C-alpha cells in the first residue's frame, strides 16, 4: 500500500509543519513522558534535510544505511568514519534545529579509545547531537566511557546489520523467551551504562513492550511495534526508492516515478531540440 493521503487529503495538500525551535534530548524525554510519538527518518544530504526539517520531523538519523541506499553497496559495513562525518555535516547544515543522530560505522567503536575519539568527531566536526552504536552486553564499558566523555549515546539493539553474519543473517530478534530476556537485559544494562536513548530493530512488539516498561529513556523502534515511543524508517524505503523492503516498512511515497518522469521529459526535450531555448542562453556583448 502506498500512503498518498492523510484524512482523505491528497499528500500535496497536507500542511507543512514548521519547527518550534531546537529539538533536544530533553524534548524527546518530554515526548516520552507526554506519550507524544516521535517520528524519525534517516537522511543523508543537505537538500533533503531542508525538506524534512520543514515537515516537522524532529529526529534525523544519518544512518550507515547510506552505504547501501546512497552508495549501492551490499551491506552497511562499507560506511567509513570520514564518509559518515561528511554526510552528517551536510544534514546538520540543512536542518539546524532537528535532533541529529550520527551512526557509528562498522569498526569505529571496537575499543574504548576509538569509540570516544570517533564519537567526539560526530559531535565536534559534524554537529551531531548524539551517536548511535550497535550494541550487546559486551559494549557496556564502551557506552559508559563514551557517556562519561560527554557523548550522548543511543544504543541500537535487536537486529544489528553490522553483525548480520554473526546473527545468522538479517533475521528478526527476540523470537524466543530466552532471546527476549537477553534483549531486556541488554536494554537495562545500556541505560545503566549511560545510554540516553534506545533503538530496537526488528523485534516483536511484546519484547518492545517489556523494554519500554523496564527503562526510563525514550525507546525508538525500527520494525519494533507500536509500543515504542518513536519510529524510524530508512528514507529510501519509505519513499519507494528501494525495491525489496522488510515487512515493517510502509511506503509513503513513490519518488522514483517523479524522478523518472522528469528525467524522461528532459531526455525527450534534448533529443527533439526543445531544450535549450533562447531564454537558457548567455549573450555576447557586441564590442
Ligand atoms: O543505518 C540505519 O539506517 C539504521 C536504521 C535502520 C535504524 O540504523
């Protein structure tokens, strides 16, 4: 199903929301307390960030999914620190007031030293408000050291794409009681280590519900059911750029059709010499 209308209004007529000031960690905590759902999207570039900011998206994630969505790589492990910092800076320029989350790429938080150093780069060089890292219980000391160093952390639990091989593929997590218990333990441990936010990817809602009850911080879900305080989708999935999407993805637009239509019209205009016209040309002064 493609969602092109809200309350029977065509998408084009949905009023554009303007931001009411800078979204902070505190805003997200208040949203959790007041049960106001948090809408979050991935974003990788300046012009898109500008659009998303005017639509009132409070949280943007510069995900390492950029390796697949933007670069066409087969997995997220191809994202590098320099690439992620560059993209995060671009998104910050386009959306100065959103809460901006940078995604620590594969290998960038393998040790306490590298995690703190690279986390600082996201904040100081790229203007991120927090960083996200794919965690399990073994990351407790890393999360603790990062938060002690003043780096706000979002702990990503559940399906960990950077560890797809170790997890046996892109499989949803928390399938059994033991797995669910482990995820709850991980969530509590990450919050106790200082994580300010949790992100659950591909877990059943029953597991999310247990986690939401066990922690005080906002819990963001990516295919983790309605119990989460907020939800994130990969922009390219929800815009219809991606052909094969996980079952939890809803398509809210079909951007490919619009891009294809414009590109085809351009090709036709060039081939028929309808473009360029006189108004597109520069003149030469008669000396
Ligand atoms: O990289 C990414 O886009 C993510 C989301 C799937 C949560 O981590």
